[in-house]
C-alpha cells in the first residue's frame, strides 16, 4: 500500500471521527503535532518499517506505551492501538494481567478472571515487605493454591477480532519445582521455555480468543504471575501498554527488576514515553528537572540496549491538580516537564507530542472538566477525553508521516 492509499485511509478515518462531533473550544487541535527539536532519523526509520509492513504484509512493527494511570486506564492506549490498526495491519494486543486482584481499575476491552487465592501487592506502595519481582507489566500476583487458574477472553463484544495460537506465561516459581506445574487449556503440556526471558510459551490446539491456564502448585511452593501474552504469530503492528496507577520513573527503574529483560519480548520500534505526571506531583521548588531527565536517560538507555533503532515520542503532562494533605492543589510543574522533554528530545533525536499545549497550557484543566473531557479530580480524563486524545495522537502521527 502506497502513500496515497494511506492518505485516503487517514482522511476517511479521521474525517469520520471529526464529523461526529465538533471539538470543544478548550481543545487546541492546532497544537496536536509531533515536534522534533533535534534529529528525526529514528522516527523516519519507524515510518519506513510501517511502509514495508503495509506494502508486503510481512513482519512486525512493535509499539511500547509506558506511563501511569493514563495508560492503565486503557482508553488512551487502546484508542491509539485501534487507530493505528485501522491504517496499517493489526498484530497482537500485548500483555494481559488480572488487575482486579490488585483492587485497581482495569482494561474492560478484554475479560480476565481467576480462581484460587492470590495476593497482588501494588508496585507504587512501599508497605509490602514481600513484594514480588516486577517486570514490563508492573504487576505481580502470588498464589500457593493447588488449583489456582487464570483465564482470559480477548473479544468481549462477540467478534473474532483478536485470536491467539499460543500464549506466553510471564512469572516465576518459589523454586524450580513450582514452574513446570502449569497446564494450558488442561489438554496440552506442549511448551517452550525461553531462558533469556524466563517465560513459557504454550502452543494451543487451534486459534482461539479464550484461554484458561491452570496452575498445579506443589505443597509448600508458590507461583508469581507477572502477565500473559497472547500470540497469533501473524504479521502486523503489535501494541504493548505498560501502565500502573501512581507510577513515576523511579517506580519503573528501581522496582521493576525484570523490566529490561522483559523488553526483549517487546523489542520496540517506537516507544511512547508518557511517564511524568507522578514525577511532577510536588511543589515547584521540590521538582528537579535534571533528576527527571537523568531518570529518563536511564530508561532510554535500557530500551536502546534491547532495541538500538527504537524511535521515541515523549507525551508531555496534562495540566492538572495534584493530591496534597488536605485536598488538591494545582500542579505548577507542567511547563517544567514540557521543557525537560523538549530538551531530552533534542538530545536523543526524539519527538514530542505536546498534550500540555493541546490543553491550552496552564490553568486549563477546569475548562476540560467543564466540557466533560476531564474528571472532577482535575487530574484524569473521562472516557470521552481519553478517546479524543488517542484520536489526536494518531492523527498527529499520521500527519507527520505523510508530511516528512
């Protein structure tokens, strides 16, 4: 498929989205562009990979989206994923985790359930002395139940949009005895152990969107589940979202011991870096831009060791309020985070999608709340708001691709 076809698809997709409802005045759509204060070689290479995928129908292009609650809420990354899928070739949907076990919000676009007794300490809490090892999902659920299970269904709307021919189990046992006691669909023990990623890949009898995994754990042992990865092995764009409520850069860098190892499963061609809202949730005096940038350098270095050609797009913070002892206070660090990301983008040849500018800058979150796009906490967006941001991001990505 050539550039003209892509342009036509983009016009049809975004035209339909735009015609459904006019944008509120608080949305500064003119600011929804990709900014490149430095080189853009890696981004253009990413577009070349997309072109090759679309033209030949061969291979995979991998996108990794990391952040806090905006990503865990799923509406924003899923909207981007669906937008890219509409314009290219759909691949796999990334990692799954039973977030209900952690007592937190979860992605409702797929269904996942468990049996048995599980405990799932939260990455962003420091009170659990027995916290599990965390990796690319930012979650871990521990069980000693001899009949524990976890099952998922990819298509909750009854369609067959997603399917898998294999499933990868990310996790570890308390000893070598605890790991082999995993049954997939109860009728297959065929698996490959990948030592580099310390994960098991189970082949399924036939393509399906529904899988049940049963854990037969020996007495005195336990198993920690870090995530599941449905695999179709088909060409397309694979989208991986890593989001944890409250997560800042140190959460990912210092508490997720297996993050770099797990990134081998992603091998990102594009990393959407949306961590920052929790790093900046402090007073202007206490926020240290240089420390913030140094943490991002560590994360980028980690990604580059796994995927040297990866392109990066920073997503600036939204204008927001932050939690304080007696309520909420306006977060004065939005502009400082934006400036730090622009400086990092120049340093690393990365792009910036300026969410802060799309909102209109400082003291604009109330307008977004009044328009039904942000929640009353003036920190998070509504479902409609997240979907709008996803559409604007994909539009900016495709416009940049076509105009480069």
